[in-house]
């Protein structure tokens, strides 16, 4: 995680033990965490990651 309290997609996948391919498959189904664009970077805030984990718990 960066000092901003946000993950790059690569960091998010590594920390949540999913592949980038799986992330993009989830994105097609609109099941990824909220993302934000900062310049050219795509980031996932810690809050969005927490919300995503809760949502995934509910789905399972």
C-alpha cells in the first residue's frame, strides 16, 4: 500500500492474493472495489478495499 492509504491494482491483487487476470474478470462483472484515478494512476483506497471485502463476504 502506498503512503496515501491506497493500493495500485498490482498491490491490491498481491495483498488480497488474487491474480490480475482474476481482478479484471471481476471488473467485467462489476465486482471489483471502487477505483479512483489520480493522474495516470488507478488506485483503490483502503476504505474501498474494506467495503469490497465485506461485499465479498456477503456474496459467499
